[in-house]
């Protein structure tokens, strides 16, 4: 079994489209398929963190999430991932996270 999602990302990259992909790596198969599918492509992996109590507050405020999903995902996200950069949306805020990502991108281009 393969993740068509990962192949689609590679297809866009092959046509010169730069993407920002929001993806939860939820198991070993997904992690391995992601790495295999995008090997050789310029990928910057960003771990996006936030404290559970803030995730739960945001989950309720948005109104379009199943309550408890954030807590469930914390059971398996960030367990074995290696990131080029980590950001904290609670501590750093949107602008701070964007600035850190842009700085990392610039550093990788140099």
C-alpha cells in the first residue's frame, strides 16, 4: 500500500510547484512512505507544537473539530520525527513562527 497523498506532493514538486504541506505522521508506515516518496526533494520539516490546554481551547473555539482529537493526536505525533525546525504556536505566536520558518528557509538556501 502506498500513500497517494505523498505521490501527489512529489508530482507537484516535479512540475515546479512549491508546497506547504500540513501532515500528521501517525505511524511508522506513513513515516517511511513519506521519506521514500520525497527522497531527493528539497523538504524542510517543521514540527509545530502547542501545549495541550491551548490545543483543547482552540479545538472548542473553532467549532469544526471533534472534541478530543488534539489530545488523541498527541499520543503519536512528534514521537520519532526529526525536524529541521520546531516552532511553538502558543509561545511564539503566528508572526514569530512565520519569522522562524523564513529564517530557516533562508539559511537552507545559503
